[in-house]
């Protein structure tokens, strides 16, 4: 039993006795996945009491109505989530996993990606940012020479907007460095009063975006959540129900490139749950690798020795995998996952199917290929549609997304502008052009593009897909646009 249920304040007691409390609790758990609160009524009621007092809301039914309302609902849900979520985190948390990242995973991925010179890493549930920044620090200091000139992305996502704001600032108290050597901190951070500010060279490849693991479908290239080499999701699923976790694992699997790695919290290993992955044990860490073609797996190779560094000393080499571990799982796909992406696009239909795109089914194939990180095949599929239907705005849009993933800036911008030229009503090309221009420090251009996207979204129902066939909803897009507008100073 929680401390708060033992002797609740009158406001908390009133919430616990309120007939609408169970519905409010169900909404909170359904929105965040935090089944953690299932048996913590006292804690939840205390947080609700604080929020409701702050905005002058009298009872649970009224607050429920507000959370579900079209206008203010989203902002209030964000404010509530900011109080509900637990953001405990620090730099290089659980050293053994970072050792495995440095000694096994990064050397292997970098070697494999050498021909394409790119690297995509996702920290899902990144809280205030130490996890993605730790990865960026390791990349820069340990592998900087090997990946110089590469297109590197370290993406941190979270459901808590306040955490994301702090993550973007990159300024931390002493406590965030509790296990990091002082010398390493001094090399990577600058003093900022009583805090420490991360240096720009460790920040430039790191970006942050809102993403709710429960409500935002993934993989989704249009949402920038696809085609990762490494996914780190630590100390997040511990708050979710077993059923939720089971539905997420296939999504992580699909969001990885073939050969990509999943790192979960050190206390979360589960052979059955991750059975579709190859399990790799290193001292103090259990890692999961997506292996679509087991005979081509490369983990048995000894990792190249890392260059000298000021990070903690390397671990012994991981033991070779026991025979039989490489078999891909035969487990049936779970409910959230899309059907497996075909390894080769099926022959193009002679007549384009009806739908949002002239390219019809062929476009879906291209999008699925892109969502699963098969960039070259996705590019070829888009090019084939464009050759057949040159005015297909969607084909140009997905081609732009693939250009972006390949670090091809100029063709990416051109393809986005072409998609917009061909159909000004599509929200996603405006949004992605905004992101592109923001990255290029063209704030005025970015503001224009985000405002265009905003205008197109006006009046649409939150729950409908942002564009036909897309997984992102209008509500999610609205929120993403508003956040980016704010970041570029347009709101
Ligand atoms: C304990 S922190 C973990 C931080 C970091 N991964 C680490 O291990 O140091 C858990 C994070 O998960 C986030 N979270 C909780 N529910 C989430 C959801 N449905 N989608 C995305 N993030 C979520 C919380 O906001 C919080 O920042």
C-alpha cells in the first residue's frame, strides 16, 4: 500500500471516493501505458489532486471531461504526464551495457555500415537526455575517426514534454554524473553556474522528439521512427503491463535494420519475450540482435580493439555464441506489428490502384520498405513509381524521406519541394520541409512550412490519419508541428 493511501489529505481522499476516479485512472493508463499506477491509487490521486487544484477543477468527472476535450485536452494531458512519469536517469547508466555498446555493438554496426556511411540510434524513453548524450559522447570520443563525415543520428524520444525541453538544453546537475569520471565530464561539458552544459560537438548529432510508445504507431518513417541500427529502451517497459510489452517487442524488431541491436534495461531480460531476436550475453549485459539472415550474422567475429580512451576500461571479449542461438524466432507476429515486409517489391500492377496516390499498392510497398529501413530498395521502388507516374506527389515525398536517411540533403529538399508543388494539400511534405529547413538554420523558411502544415490540419479531427494510408494521426501531427514551431521561434 502506498504512503498516501494510509493517511490521505482531504483532497486526495475526495478523489479516491469519487465515482469517476476509476475511469480517470483507466484513461491515464490507456494513454501512457503506465500500468504501474494500477495498484497505486494513493499516488495517482495525489498527482491528480495537485493538477486539479492548479487548474481549479472540482471533481474527477470534470477533469476527465477536460482531458478528453478537443481544445485544451491535449495540453492538460501533457501537463499531467509531466507529473506522472518517472525520469530517473544519469550518464553512462549501467556501465556494463555501455561497455558492450563500445566493445561489441558499435564496432560491428560501424563495420557493416561502412559502405553506406550512416548510423541511426534511438533512445526510446530518454527522459532528460543523459542516455542519448552518453551514446553521442562515446561515438565522438571512441569512434570519431571511423565515422568522420558519416550521417549520424542519435534520436531521443519521450512522452514527457518537460523532459524533452530539458534534454534539448543539455544542462545537468552534478547528480546526473554520479558514475561518470570527473575527467570525462570535464572533457565533454562546460561549467554553467552550478550545472554542466554539454559541449556542441557532443550535441550536434543528437535530436529529440515527442513519441508515445503506446499511442504513436511505429515503425513509421514519416515520423522518423524507422530503420535503426541500435535501439535503447531501458527502464521504460518496467512501468507497462505484460500485454503492452508483448505488443511493443515486435514493433522494436520491425524498427531495426537487419543486424540491428536492441538494448533493454539490465533488469528486463526475458528469453521468451525477445525470442524473435538473437540473444547475446556479455558480462553484465543481455543484448538482442535482429537477424533476418542468420548465416550472415557477424557477432562471432571478435570486435576490433577500440582506440585508447578516457572512458572506463574495456570488458573482456564477449564469449562466442552457443550453437543454435542464431535461429530466427518462429514466433507468430503479435498484434501491433504489420505483416512482414517482402524482401523484394512485388511486380508493379499494370494499372495504378485507386487511392491517395497514383502509385497505389506500389507506393505502399515503397513506404513499407522505407519504414523497415531498406533504403536502397525503397529508393528503387519510389523511382519506379516516379518513372511510371511522374506527377505522383507521394512518391516524391517518400523518395525525399529516403534521400534524408541517406544524408542526401540537396535531392531531399528538391523532392520535398516537388511533392508540395504537385499537391499542396499534403501535410507531411510541408512538415518535413520545415524539419529540413530548421536543421539548415533557415528558421524563417521552417516557420513558413510548419505554418502551412498547421493550416492544413486546422479543422480536421484529431484521430483521423494525417494523410490517407499514413499511421500518424492529425492529433499527433498537430502536436509535433506545434512543438517544432516553438523550437524555431514561430510560436
Ligand atoms: C526511468 S526513465 C528512463 C530513462 C533512460 N532510458 C534511462 O534508463 O536512464 C523512463 C522514461 O520513460 C518515459 N515514458 C514513460 N511512458 C512512456 C511512453 N508511453 N512513451 C514514451 N516514453 C515513456 C518517461 O517519461 C521517462 O522519461
